[in-house]
């Protein structure tokens, strides 16, 4: 296999580490009558046809490390040299990222890294050279970009808007308790309010998604969802997908969708359960981890076609991932990281044929894969 091919394959793949499917066939989600295609700046454009895109020069792997151990790291895979460089941020800057990095996006000619334990958004160039450390009022959890702004959820119940020219936080808006991931659809920001820090209290988990009008940057409403929402993604039709983690007992991980025209919430009956998800080119990629009656870990990897409603399981070559940790799309591939929370993890990249095209070593608790392109420098 050529060393660069894995990055550029159009990934409409799905994977599955067991022989059964966790979802059932269903009609596709109806398209809103006036959809606006949501921005997904963290996923740069890639060629539609298979082949090599010489503008891509690096993949970055963000590793959160262990909370309180000050050991977050950034690995870089050099495409031209077919070489993995551990601790690349440290090498570029003479210092580490700090404690518990949570999320990373590429937007324009910069990368943004949310470092939860440091209450910092690290802004770098596309070679991971630090430009500025933006100090935040709360601990940043997740990032998304749209319209020249980067939005960061703070675990103190706010979302901040960072201007990408001045690299200053220019405004914040109050949302729900312990907000996690966000998505943009139809000029609105959807924020998952987990309430995760209250899980052992009488208050308990939150069960809302805040809707923020981007023009006025105000919260206009809260939508009721299943307990403990954490993940949010949007598709090309203006639908927003939400994974609620439940209470890890009788309330299961639940996958829901929101019509951003009406803000109506429904469980996605075709794929009602998911632990991780991401979206690419008309398909929602998920995995769902659970325990069977004998306390054996069972994981299903499933894709849902948002246009046709078709559901399929994937890994076509028998590849197994024993301890999946995170899933995300970068460019035109789907990446699944693996972690046992104690040792350095691995990252698996899959292509259009549902086969593993490359496996990488990563750091402790690999959180996110992003790609950098020469066109953006």
C-alpha cells in the first residue's frame, strides 16, 4: 500500500467488530423544507474521487493523558516521510500541552486545542507552533467553528465565542449544566448539557440541549432529550444528532435527532443506541458498547444512511477493535481510537471498502484525529 493512500480515500465506510447489527432498517429522516448546510470547518475539503491529495501533509493525534497527570500530548504523522513523531507539540514549543486536553479542530490556517485542566485554548499554526494561549473563564470541553468564530463549551455552564482574527474571547452565553459537544445548523448552535458533575447529587444529570441563535448569541430555548447528552453532530439536511449517555444503568445510551427547522426531538429508531458518532457525506457512523449478561464487553459498529434510511454494519476484512474509545471523521476517512485508560492507545483508519488501511500508535487516551493541509498555510 502506498504510504499516503489511506488519507485520501473517500470514506463512506462502516465497521463492525461482531457479526450482528445494533440497528434496524427504517425510513430516512425527512429533510427540512428550508435547510441550510451546516458548516463543518474542522473537516477540510478533500477530493471526491479516490487518489492522492498532495495538499495534505500531516495527521495530528490529540491524546488527553490522565487527569491530574499533566501529560496531554500531540502526535504528528508526517505523510511525506511516512513517519510518526510522538510528543510533537513538546518538540515544537519546548513545553507540553498541560493537563487533560479534550478537543482539537483545524480552522483556516490555525489549530485550536481545548485544554480542560489548564483552562486554556491553545492556538497554533498548522505545524503545531504555538501562536497564543487563550485563558478561559471556565474549563473548555469542546470546540466548533463557523463564520470566522470558534465556539468553546465551558464546563461552568457557558459557551464562549472566540474571534479568529484577534484571538480574543469576545462574548459568552449561559447555557445548561456542564455543556459538552456542539453543532451548527440553520444559523443556530446546539449545545449538549450533560450535568455530568452532578451525577451523584439529588439534582442529577441534565437532560437538555440549548439552542443558541448565532446572530444575537443568545440562548433561545432548551430542548428536552434523554438523560446526560454529550455528543452532537449535524448533517447536510439541517438535522442534528444527539447521543445521550444515560445513567450507565437502566437508562441506556440513546441516539436522537433534531429537525433544526422545528426543533422537534425524536429517537432515531433505526439506530436507537450509540456511544460515539460522527457524520460524513450522507452517513452517520456510530459504535455502541455494552455488556452482555455475563459481563462480556460487546461493541457494534454501524452506519446509518441519512438519505435512504439504510443501516449496515462494517469492517469488511475482519478487523476487531477490542476497546474502542473515540470515533471521528478527518478528511475523507473514519478513525477509531482504542484505549485501556492505562497504556498508550492505537488509532485505526478505514477507507471506502470497509477495510483497515492503516493503524497508528498514539498516546494515552487518544481523543481526536485532525488533518493539516498545505493549502491552508
